[in-house]
């Protein structure tokens, strides 16, 4: 980027003003907010230009507790591309501030960080290196993660009564544990496919399959073939 040019992202003025109003605020109030580093004049100039620096947009979004992608009009722009009129109107009707809190964009950003990186950060708090975790076998790694997340559930439930979306009873609180258990099941299914099914099919190729076909098959293909009622020894 040439020196002196400030990176800005597109902002739809109409959408921006609509979301600000929906959140019970105004450009004047935003300009007076101490947590936002830009003035009312800067905000208006940015809206007229149709572009805003990511930093200012994020500060405003955080103050309003709204997803910055909703505030900028990015989500509206994507929905507008739908060819189906019914679907387009249905999804546009769902683009409301209460459905898209600031956390929603933050979660997308945080989800780009691998679970390994998250575990490394947690373990480092207790002076445990990630290499120690890597030295463990699969089942031990699974049990550590399961015990860790399982122990956090009652702590979160004790101190929080609604989630970031305002939902009571924290409906997704144990989702990560379910995902982990499903991952374990998938791991052992794939392991069984490689160590048992592939050998079985190589010794007795299914009808219409050669040994070369079996060697090229993925674990998922082997599992599907094993479940096929048409398979004959």
C-alpha cells in the first residue's frame, strides 16, 4: 500500500444509520463517546465517503454491541446477491442488531485460531509445554480435553445466566464437549477403516472393485462400502 494511504473498508451509509438508530443511538452520541476515537465529523465524512477505517468501525460496533459486519452493511450486501426474492427478503428481515451482537464477529475471528493454539495457551498458564501434550497418545489427549471442558461447564453455569446472545440456560454450553466426543468417534471409525476394513477388502475385493481401487479409497469410502448392503464377500 502506498505510503500515506489509510486502509478503509466499505460502509453502507443507509445500513449504518439504520443500525445505529435501531441500537438507540445517533451520530452525535457516537461522536461524544469517550470509547470511540473519532469525532462526529469524522464519522459523517466516512459515511459520505462510503469507507471507514476498521479501527473506528470496530470501536463503534463494540460500543453499540453489534456485529461490525452488520453495521458496515457487509451482510446486507451478501444477502442482496441472492437471486431468490423470497430467500432474500427472509434473510434481510433477520439482519437485526439483537441477532448480531458484537460477540458474533469476535467469535468468527477467534474461531480462526486452532484448538491446538487454545490448548497451548491454557497449558502455558500452568507451566505445561504443548510438547508434553503432543507426547500423549490420542486417548490421553482426548481425556485431558474432555476433563478440562467438563470441569469448566459448572464454573461457567455458576457465574453466567445468559450467553452472549442473551439466551437463558446457556443452550450451547456443552456443545464443545459433544463436538469432542463426536471427533473421538470419527477418529476410531477411520482407524478401524484403515486397520481392519482395508485389509478385509484387499483380501476379498468387493464386487466390481479391484485391489487397486481399495488402495485408493479413503477411510470414509471404506466405511460407506462396509455399510453397503450390496457388498458381497
